[in-house]
C-alpha cells in the first residue's frame, strides 16, 4: 500500500501537468482552426478583383489588420 501511495505522489503531479498541457494545446488548436475558418469565409465573400491584406492577431502581441480594397477601374481615356 505504501508503494502505491509513493508512486501516486511521485507520478501524480507530472501527469496532471501533462494533461493540463495537452488540454491547453487542444484549446489553442481549436481556436486557431476557428480563426482560420473565419478568415477563409471572409475572403471567399470578397470580389474576385479585390486586393486583400491580412495580418493576424496572436497572444504574443502581434495583431490582425485586414485591409480590403477593390482593384482600380482601368482608365479608357474617354470622358
């Protein structure tokens, strides 16, 4: 019985920490997938001749900046 208690007390905290890390990584992967799906949906609804400039906002301080502009109409020389 003492051996089991010793094994649990020695292996318990690292296993709990590992499980917490796995859950955190899973949450981040799902969040990134949702973000990618949102950006893909937004860009699929834009005009084909437009110009899209996208930056992403991350937890490390980087930011998302999305600029959408339509292509300039060609100048035909007529007035």
